[in-house]
C-alpha cells in the first residue's frame, strides 16, 4: 500500500468512525425520547434503558460487557498457513485470510462477549447445553467458535458454512479433530440445489442426525426451519435459534415451535441489532434467542 493510499485509508476510517458515533448518538436520543412517552413495564427493557442512559449505545446494554476489551486479546500468525488465530480455551481459533490483527481482535472480543452467560446472545445455559457424545449441527458457523468450545464433548459436528474464506479457517481450526468434523459448504435452506440443502435432505442423505442444532443465519432462520419439518419430530432435540435479526422474530418463532410441541426458554435480557440501525423502529429492543427442546 502506497503512502497516499495509507493516508486515504486513515481519513476514510476516521470519517466512518465519526459518522458511526453520530449515528449511535442520534439513535440513543431517539430511543430515550420514545420511552419517555411510552414507558415500558418490561423489567429487562427498563434495565437496558437504565444502562444505556449512562453509556454509549451498543448491542448489549448490561454491565457484563465491561469484562471484555479487544486490546487484551493476543493475535498470532501461523507460519505454516499464513492465517491469523487466537487461543480460545487453549485451542487455536483461526480467522479469514483477509482479516488483519485489529479485525481479529474486535471479532474475537465480540464472539466471547456474545457467549457470556449473561448475554442475550448466549446459546446455552447450565441446563440447556451440548452433552457428551451428542451430534452438533452448527448452521451458520462462520469461524466455528461454538463447535470449538464443545469439540471435546461431541461425537460429531457438522458445520454449515458457504463462505470460502471461513471454510479455509474452519479447516485449519478443526484439523486436530478431523475425524469428528464435517464442513459442509452450502447454505441451509428449505430447498435443494447446487448451493442449498435442507436439513431434512441432509439427514436422509448422510449418516449424521443432530441432537443439538444452533441456527444463526442472518435473518434466514425461518427458511432453515421450514427445511427441517421432518426432523423437528425427532425426540430428543435441542435448538438454539437466534431471534434478533428481524423485529417480531421472537414471537413468531415462539409460536411456531410451541405448535411443534417444543418447550421454550428465552435467553437473558434484550439487545439492539445495530447492523441495520437505520431500519430500527420501536420498541427497538429484541430478545436474542430461543432455547427450544423436547
């Protein structure tokens, strides 16, 4: 990168950072104004509001986030494959080849914050978790941190991830456990073609049957569920399902899974999905995920 390009990049980053801070400030004010005239009786929302008033608007509005700081994360480079990685629970977790150390630090900090026991995005709790010898399906696995945290427990894990850069990172991360890992480079959907496969089709085509399914697919959760209608009759079955990508997802999926005879518990607290901040509308806060089981 030339000096001119470096300067241009720094100017662009500075501008984007300023613009983002202003966007957060404006949204925080909008939320405060809304709840000043529409007070909530929801204790979780009121706790989040109380924290937000004293801090910058962020995804998780709770004191637990103060435990995490990206500056404290050590990033290493593997001389054999050139990929960056961090040590997660004494295991190497690799990242995309295009990521620089700063991006890795922010990404990993976000990942471990998400899985804090008090986080609205935490997939498990003390009772709802991956047990020994279970088969785990990770739908929308990205870097695969959830599987890595459970790799010693599972009898097998299937990671569904279409992004080629993430697939390369996953292959590096799970090389020590290759015999119990399947990386499937297709989208999970309700139909089947060269790029998509449904869980029902996967389960009738391959030997693996999930005991625990994690679904985090950027708003395509209903499509995934539609493609596993047959497997939803499996007993026992546990599903950690994200409900924050779209407003109304929590109520929709709660009703949908209840009709399928699942017992449901929500994760703790509420969160704000800042990825689509310009599309946020009242009541702004969303439940992070559903833990469903039967």
